[in-house]
C-alpha cells in the first residue's frame, strides 16, 4: 500500500530511491533543513494546506520563571533533528519562520502507565514523550512514520488540506491516545485562553481552543474520529478555575463527555486486543466544530489511511511535475524539495463550505475565492509570491484577494504585514503586501486594479504605523523616533514605488505622481559623505560614528547598512549615483561577497548566522537576496553568474542542515527556484526578471497557460558557469532581463556556457534592467 | 418628551400617578423587590428582551484571597436599594435568581480625574463609581434615570430587545465614558477569559468578551455607537499577558483602535462643550460583532432616545393591557409589576437575522422560531411557563422549541436544567424542562409531540445525571450516594409522570407504561412508619434520627421533608394514603402553616428566610408553592382560599422589600398572577387548574385567542375571602378545578364571596382535581 513512498532515510541523512519508475514527488526530502536554522518540519501536508501534521521534539516555553528562553528560537517548527525525543504530533506548523506559534492539537499514542504531562527532554520518563531513533523515521511528501521506542508504537501520519490522519500500531492490547490541548509552540503561561472538548460518541470528539500567541486571538476548532470505539477516557485541568459552578455535581474527570478549561490534557483508552491499529482523523477549522466536521467528512470521510497517503503524494506530484530537470539525485532532491517548500505556506484558511474567520473575528463567506493565511510578507514579497505568479497564478490571485479582504476587515484599513490564522501579528517592517499586489497586477495575474490600489493607498497612510506620519512629513523616519528608521524608510520607498506603478497601470495619474515622489524617499537616508544609507535625525543631520557593518543600533532591522544600502530595487542607478558612481558600487558589491565579517557583527542576531554568510553577504536572511543580481546594472554582469552558483553550492544541500537560514515560508526556496532557472525578480512590481545563469543543463517548465518552457545550458557546471550567449527560440537575446510576457510564451531558451565570462554581453544601456531614474540629476 | 413616564419615587418607596389618563404600563414599579431578597433590578428592558440595562450598586467578587464572600448572594441582580453608590450600568441581569452571573459590558459616565477601577463601596472616591440619591431615581417599565452625584451627570436609560440606550447629560465640557470589560456580577479572578475592542470610527465601537462563570463559556459581542465623536481614548489591561508579541510596536494605550486582553478597562473622552448630552447605544449579540451591528441598526438605528423610551413603554403596555382589574393603586402596582416580572426572563437569544449561538457553541439559524435562553426551570416549570401558556402561548411554544434545540445540541442529549446564554449551568435538580414540554402539549400550545417525547425520554435516561442510574434500578436514589436523594427522587417521579402523560397523548403505550411505573417511584422514599419522605439507603433501610423539619443533611434540596413530602402533585391521593389518610394529611397541612419554625432550621439556607415564611410554609422558595392548593383534595378545600389570600397580603407589597423571596425569573410573580385570578396549576402536565378564590372584585383577561374572560368576585376582601359558589357563564360550577379549555372559552366566571366558608362546596369525588391513583391499594 505504501508502494509510492520510496525514500527511506539511511543514517538519518541520505535518501535513495527504491524503484526505478520514479515520480518527481519521490525526490522530495522533507528532512532538508530540519536541523539548526532551516526551521522546516518533516511531517506531512498537502500544497497550501491548513494542516501541517508533524512531530514536535520540543517546545521550549517562551519563558520560565519570567526568564526568556533563547532556545525557543530553535523550535519555530517544533522539530530539531538532533533531539532525542518526540513529544507528540501536532497539526499546525510554520514552515521555516524565525518566530513561532501554533503546534495546535497534539496527539500522542502511549501504552502503560498514564502520564498527562509531556515531561522534559532530559528526563523523558517523567512524561508521555518518547525516545525515538532516526533509523525508523521516514519522511516523504505527504507521509511520515517513526517508531516511538518507549511505547513500541509505530506512528504513521498523512494529511489532506484540512485533516491530519494518524495511524498507530500498538504493541499491546491497551492502546491509548493523549490529546493535549495545552501543548503549543512558543507556549507561555497563559497562552491557552480556553479549550472545550465534547465526546460526541464513542468514535467522535469535537472541540476547540482559543490561544493568545503570536496570533493574538487564534480559534482552532477540531473534529476527531477514531477507527475503534473509545473504551474509557478522562482528563486533567492543570489550571482549574476558582469557580466551577454546578459542574461539580458530576465526576467530570472520568468518562464525562463535556469538559472545558484553561489547561486541559485528556486521554482516551482503546481495547486494541483484536486490532492493534488505530486510525485517528483530526480535522481543523477556524470557524466552528461544525465546520471541522464538514471538513472531516468532505476530505477524509470513508477514506483509508493508505488512500489519503496516495492522494497526498498525488497532490504534490501534480504540483511538482510542472518541472523536469537534468541533474544528480541529490540535485533533484534539492530541487523538488525547494519546490515543495514554496508550496507549504501560505495556507488555506477556510472550510470546505467557504466559511472563514476574518480579521474582524467574524465569519465570512469566500464566495469567489479561496481564503489564505500565513503571509510572511517581509520575506515572501521578494521571490515567493513572484514564483507563485509563475507556477500557480490562480492561487496567488486568491492570496492577493485574501490580503485585500484582510485590509477591508482591518480596523486599521491595512493590508497584512504578517497574516497568521486570521490575525495580524505585525511582525517585521514595511507594508510588503503592497508589492505583492503590484506584482500580481504587473504580471496580469490579478486584474481588480482599482480595488487593489485603494487598499494599497490606505495601507500606506496609516500614520501610527512605524512612524509613517514622520516619513510622510520629512521623507524619512528620524532615527530618534525609531531604532530601525533607515531600513523602514528604504522599505517604504520601495513599497511606495509599487503603488506608483500600480497607479500608472490603473490610469490614476494623481496617485502616481504622489507615490513617484515617495518612491524617491530612499535618497533622504543616504549620507553622501560616505555613500551609505545612514540613520538621520529630524534636524536633517546624520548619525556620527556610524558603522555600516553593524546591524544593531544603526537604524536597520536584521541587516547592516552594507547590505541594506542596496535595498532600492526600483532605482539601482539612483543608489549607484548616491554611492559615488559605478566604480564605488562595484567595489562595494565585490567587497560584500569577499570581506571577512567579524563575529561581533552578527552574533547577537538570531537571523544572521555563520552558515548563511558569504563574506558579508547574508543569504541566510532576506534583505540581501536580490543583491547578487545587481551586477546586471553594472559593466560586470557576469559576476551575478559567479555568485549565484556559489550561493547555491554553499547554501542548498540535500541534508538535515541543508538550508543556510530560515526557509521563511518558502522565500529561501523560491530564491533557489528562480536562480536555478537562471533569472530572479529583483524588483517585484516590474514585469522583469534579471538574468543570471541556469544551474542545470536542462530544465523544463510546464507553464499553467499550457505553454512549455525549456531552458537549456549544455555543459553547465561549477567551472562552466558563465553565459556566453543566449538564444530565445533560436533568436539571439542580448538583454540582461527577460519579461513575464517572454516567460509566458514558453519555447526554448538556449544558454551557451563557458569557463570564463563573455564580458561584452549586455553592456548596452538598452539591455539593462529597469531603474526608476538614471541617477540623481 | 417623557410625558409617558408618570411614576416618581417619593422617599424611595411610594409611586404616585401624575396623570389621570393612566395606561396600565404606568402602574409598573420596577423597584419592587430591589432590596433584600427579591433580587429584581430597577433598570429598563422590554418583554423577554436580551438586554436588561440596569445600575449595578455592587458586585462583590465570588472570593477574595480564596475566601468565599457571603454577600455575593445579595448581588444576583447587581442592585441593592440600600447601597449608597452606583458602579455603572451594565446590560445583562437575571431577574430574581438565587445565583448570579452576567452584568456584561459596563458603561459609566464620569468627568474630571480619570479613574479606571470601580473602587470600593466604602471608599467610592477610590474609583469611578459614584454616590447617588434615591430622590433622583425614576424607574418605570422601559425607563430608568438617576443623577450620579459625584459627577453631576444625569443618567437616563432605556432599551429595545437587543440594544441598551443611555443618555448622559454632563455638567461640563469634558464628558467621559468608562467601558469596563472586566466588570461582571459574580466576578472571580479569571472569569473574563478574553476581551477584544475595536474603535471602528469616531462614533462606533465593536468588540466582545468571553467569560467563564455560571454560564461556563459566555460569548458577549457588542456594537456601541456614540451620538458625538470621540475626542480621544485609551485603556489599561490589568492582567497583561507575559507575551505581547509585535503589538509592542505601537503605543496601544492611547488612541490605538484595536485592543485585547484579559482585564481591559477603556475610556473615551468627548468634547461636550457644544452639546452636554451624549447618547450611547449598546447592542449585544451572542453570535458576532456583525450580529451586534445588525441588531443595533435594526432596533435602534436612527431612533432618538425618547422614541425608544416610548416604544419600550408601548411594548410593555401591549403585554400588560391583556389584563384589567379593580383594586387600589398599590394593588394595581403590585399586579402589573408582577405581570411585568413574568415577562423579563426567559430572554431572546438570537440576532435579528435569526442567527444564534447554540449549546454546542456553533452558530445556528432559528428558521421557524425565536430562540430563548435563561430557563430557570426548577423554579419556572411550576407557574411561570404555565402562565405564559395562558397569556402568550406562541412565545412559550418557541421557548419549548428552544429547549428541544438545546437538547439536540447537547452532547448529553439532555433538555436544559438551567439554560444561561447558550450554556447549561446545571443548577438545581430534576429535569424540569420535561414538565414544561408536557404542559405545553397538554394545553395544545406545542404540537410536535413525537419530537418532544423523544427529547423527554432521552433526558430522563442520562444515567450519570444525579444518580439516574440508581433511580432507574432501585426506584429511588440511595442516600449514601446523594445528599439530596429524597427531593430528587420526588422530582424525578413527577417529571416522569409528565412523560407518561405525553406518551399517552402521543399514543405511545409502551413508553406510557414504562413511565407510569417511574411516576410511582415517589412511593419508594416514603417511610410508612412516620408518613414522611425520608432518606433511604441502597439496602432499603431508612435513615434513623430523621428530622422532617431540617433542611440540611436530610436528603432534600432547599426544603425540608415537611414541605417536600407534599411534592407529589401528580398523585395527591397517593401521598395522602402514605401519610396515613386524609386526617393526617390535613393535620400536616394545617400544622405547616401554623407551626413555629425555629431559626436553626433555615438560618444556614440563603433561599429560606424569615420574610418568606408562614409558619413552616416557605413561600420565599419554590418547592412549597403548590401546597396551599392541596386542600382541594381534602374535605376542607376552603382553607386554600384562606391561605392564598394570606400569602398575597403578607408576601407581595408595592415596596422595595415587596417580595418575600427571590422572584426566580418570574415564578414568584407567576404564582401571584394565577392566585389573584383564583386558580393555580398545581400539576403542570394536566390541563387542570385548581381553584382558590379571586383576589380582586373584578379581573378581565383578554385571551390571546380573542376571547374575553371576566372573573367577578363582588365584595371580595380579607374578611370576605371565602367562595360561596361559582357560576361560569351563568351555569353553576361545583368542581374544584377548571380546565385549560374552560379558560380559553372566556366568558364570565362569577364567584359569590362570603365571610365564612361554604363547607359543602366541592365535596363530591367527581369535583376533585386529578390524581394518578386513589391511594395505595
């Protein structure tokens, strides 16, 4: 039955195909990035599903006795490969984020002594958690299995979009399920506001919990079915309220079908003497238990575990099969796993009947679209959403619509900054839903321009957001008001440029004019004395003793000025000029990749780690992702070809440590996907992709419009990494960018590769990519 | 504008009409019962409305430092007339209960120094509460006003079904509103699970809170409009969570439009320099803020405060105008206020679009009925619901339907025991929704017999409820299992008799037979040795050293055996026989009313007080309410006529202390309403009312079917209290009961009254009311 699950994890690291009739889905290795900084999770999900059912190896609480726990950062996805125990399997996980939440509705199979607390990693026997061995672990797209050594229980997991499905094989006759409604990632004391559980009958539970976490008010409803009848059950509430009212009339601890509380851990015993297998189906909903039940019936009703495993793999295969490549097995694993990682988040946030909980906490109907959440926009506006515009544009259009609905439901009238389970969590800076809308419009993916433009304009005028009032008045955020004044000014200016573009496309000249001016605001934070973006005060003066390599205390968020000064993707010639011309610009770029960055410059920052560095270039975090492509605006465009291949070779490996930084909801993987194709959306909101070089000798993309694009780069390798020439459908192509329209046409792009650069290619001004200005006149 | 509000409170006690063109609504004196034990509230509401907007004079927390506060009992309705301060005006109140909750969404107008805690009654200057003087207080049906002395603010209140409307007249230019989302009746530390508030624009708020109180999970959504724009606003959260996430980016304490927390107290400042009047409209919903907004628009949109005052008075007048009586002004005040009290609870629990939150916490549509909550059934099955069957049967039919929906949504498959805001609070004993259904069916008010019967049968078989398993097996609840074993056995037996009756009416002989047997279970707790209902053990033996006057420790709930042994309304001859025959039965009845009950027998019981006692008869609590009518089964039926008038004279007065006990959601008042008409539903589930004697010389009832019933008792008085004869439409009528069919026909009932009883009347067996058996054969 599991014939389609071919990979097995040998020594915890290497996957080998078991059959020769390989499907692309079989290359996916969900274990990539599950150790260290990747913050990916190994458990099953389907593309853009609500469910990410995965083992949690630990969930260090946010604080213990008032002390912030640094290790909490490791557990953004609940799993660290190096951990020796599994606490249980919970149903919601963020893929690759650098802040954490979720881990909702934990299920753990146990036998023997009843334990109702998870216990500590160092003392697993204290609680219900179990030791495990990676040799028993299997992870493929849509399937996961492991043996829980302490109980000798074999655990198998799969998922539909809204239902997590567990199959447990017990060693003995006394199978048990722990349902811990208090478990969560980034749990702090008081995170669970309330939980409610009903035993509807001997094979069905319903309930919900409300949490106050990164998602400030998160409603998680569930419906849980068991394949065997419950024998008996009970619960504890670790935080009994002072007042229990007349519920005290009942013996509610045992076999009482309706329980509620702040810290409920329940258990269900089964007689597994005739059948050692128990299948548990857990449907979630953000709306109601009724919605969860509908989801359960519609997606998993009557289906065997094995059937769902097949369907999940097939769902992935359909998405992944858009691409074919020539490459080694490891390269294919990396490629298809990257593609897989671009389609975990965002996640559908809507029941099968199209009801969803809006940002206003009311229930809405998504009549003409699918509602999504988990928009990590500071990360994903760069390459993730542009990538979805290429491979699954209708879904990205629905994501845009979801963002606009969010804006309409927002009391602030703001597009999402970071949308998490129908909540705004306000993480990171800028208003980067704006470029996502602009890019979808620029590429013809989203067509309701006026509605989008209104949402963008309203968003960019929420004066109490990140000192927008000062920004609008002064043209920059003064440093005495904000510790991230410079980076926010740069980000606002770019976002504003995308409003300018959208206004042009919508034919609204007045708004275009206004936002053209705002798009140039980046100029206001460049100190011409040193050519760096610098903290500036209200009086117009710049900060003295400024260190462009320092991330902390210099006006930037998660990046130093050396990197962030390049963050003007819409006006590269503008910054080139501000820096002192092309020569300085090129020197700066070269130095960025070649410098030695002393540890003191990043050791305090969780998002910047040694693994993610090339010189002072930080691939492990987002603000620098476009920088290797900026050579295209200079006379040395071939350096993009050198460095992009270098980054792939060093930062992307088919390995538990295979990601050089947080995958950040697919952004790191989308960078890879574009880059291996040979181009990158440096400036989302234009219709241009800046060319680098293909990574593989052959890549085929079945475009959603039915066209086929073949990208050929015969003989490409680490030594033959330089583009000599390019023909598109047989015609010589000298530009350093291609357009979205070029892409959609498909055809054959043939790159001639060589061991040294063709330094003449793309030097003419007409071959350069878009820039708002040609520099400061 | 307030010309229709005629009553004013002089010296805090006496109302006088100001106009001669009196409407019946003007007799209502909501202040009756607001001191001491009545637990009524003075603020405005409309019949069966969701809103009861009323001043809270205090809300002693349930416990302080872990100590249970006895005074909490005084504040079931949030108001005690003798209190010197008002904390504010909250929107939900229970009418006359003996346990407490609600007091949701408190509004308090203040000026001057900003205070965000209520302060203590003894130190009002500590907080936002204010002193007041009863001389400034006015309370009529649908209207309340008072001057808050500390702020010189005149407060006026009125209500629609789902909207509370406040009008505040400030003395100065700096009007302020405190919105305390932490305030509540029976507040305990942790009762508020979560609250959320949005400032939608400068005149509109939305939000909600979720509480864990007597209603275990109570969702109260609101929409609040102001007649003037908010100048500025802010809030405090007295229980900030350990983790606030990225909301820390904002200065959320001041003028930030979206706040949430566990203990939120907010304030809104207004510039009242041009207009000192501020009208605040507060709509509630159990469903969503969207629902609250719909309620606001549909019921109060565009209406002036004065218009709503008029409409509320008119809504009451329409209900009250069913009756006309001859009597003194005080008698009319008592009469119409009692009628008013029968129509405060139950309360509508459904938005204007018919959406409501069900017992399963899901949102349902009440397609073909109006959904109600607040069913205090241990109290109200006796006379309140039977009374509604007479005066507003369509509403009672919808209440029955609401109970059946509750049963269908219940995981226990139980009809409500005590339904509170879509929650089951399990208060008190029995399953007395069952007789309410049976009575509505017996009287033709509710016709879906099979659906009702199924709900009744399922309810009576929830084995873990109050030892039903033992009851079904042994025929009684053994005393070693339950401290209220005897009273519950008696209550179950009666409830089961109503299932028997309903099964007969539904033509289901098998169920009828089964429940006929269960209806006789009362016999199993009578000890023939003393003729009292006594605690009995599993082995069949009765408790030794049994004291039939003692309430505590003898197997009864809120009543002693002397009273409770009469609690077999369906088989009066049966208990007469068990007690030792008519002579003993009569002696017992007489002694009950004439004995001196030493204080030790009731001092520990909050529900039994001296004011509510006549001898050992406890009118202040429900279990005895039918007892004065039991003389009808004996050879001395005239004693009913004596004692019922005695009870009215002593227990019902147009006075702040005018109720001899908790009004209990209208039960005490419904007893009055039946009794003054001259009859009472001793055994709901039969179609019979047992006759006493009219209290007024003339009473006219406009029946809902259009017929008119006139009840004449010329010359009736405390001395002429005995019925000599009765003619119905001119025809002599000798029975001691009338039927619901007789009542519906209307016509003229003419009682001849005299100073001494006509001892011959009603002696023949054929004239006696219903009894299941003629005694034990």
